[in-house]
């Protein structure tokens, strides 16, 4: 009854008498409800995508006392000419206190960067391969564990090469191979990031100046610039 009072149904006598006008009204009503349906369909698809992203997180992130935060990436913050450029994340209401400088952004179990600035409405995400990220402790493990290879191949210090990759040095006898995984093992990072993947080894080069050492080139498996949303493992206090 309340609905009928707020928006009464159109009586036949209230419809335009001209057939062309009636057709135009019908088309307008049809297009309006198609728009509503499309809007709800897109929203449902977006929520389903966010649920899949949360389900892809490692169990350690889900057991964290503070729940992870799903944030959209602001397209205006991208620099297409720089594959390691910083990105801007849109902060929802109440999220500014949840996110702290140094928090980790992930896609599934892959680290895509750290939060380097937090404002009232936006946060800045710096990819791990950015030239200003500094040194990071990590470990290299086999991509496919087996009894023929040790579970820990090498402990390394990772740094950006100023481009799209990261580099590190390992002992020549470490047995590191192309395809091995590089996982975070840095006590200066939030505890929730321990064991998450920084990248994959794509090249192993013998150092001429140091015959007992090799340089490994590491590529991130995931990049924040390739998706519309990322998960931030926030360490701040919820409002």
C-alpha cells in the first residue's frame, strides 16, 4: 500500500493518447530498467571478484587479527611509460586508520608492493621492484619441492635493478634454477608477509668478477598495474 501511495501505477487514462508518444514512453521505461539490471549485474560481478580475491589469500593472511582490505586502484595514478611506477589506491570511509605506511599489498600469495603514503582519501602503493624500495631479505626455495633438492636453496638480499626486475647474488653451489620462487623473509616487514612470494627466478648468471657467486634476476609474478584492485594487509586500528 505504501509503495502504491509513493509511486502510483500509471492508469490507462494517464498515458499519452498519441501512439508515438506511448511508444517513446515504453522505450524509455524499458531502457531505464535495463540500466538498473545492468548496474546490479556489474555490482554482483564485482563482489564475486572480490570474494575470489579474498579466497585466494594464504591462510596466514586470513588468520591475521586484522582482516585484509580490498582497495580499488586509481587509474589516474598510473604511468604507462614506467612499469615500476607508484600507484594510487582509493580509500573507503574508515580505512585510513586501518592502513599504515609499510603495509603489504598482495594479489593472492604474491606481494605487489608496500604502502608508502597514506592520506585521507588515497594511499600510495610502491611496487617492490621500484628503485626506491631499498634492500629486502628473502629466501629462494624450489618451485617444485622434491627429495633431490634442499627445501631452502639460498638466503638473499633483493634489490631493484631500476627497471622491471629485481636482482640478488647467491653462492654458485646453491643450485638455484630458473623458475625457483623468491619468498619474503625480512623481520623489518610486517609479520603477515612472511613466506609470501616476491617473484620468480628468470635468469641465473655467473659473475666473472666473483667466480664463486651468481647473480639471479627476479621478476614479480603479479603486478598491481595489471589489475583493478589489490588486497592490503592492514596493520592499523579499525575505527
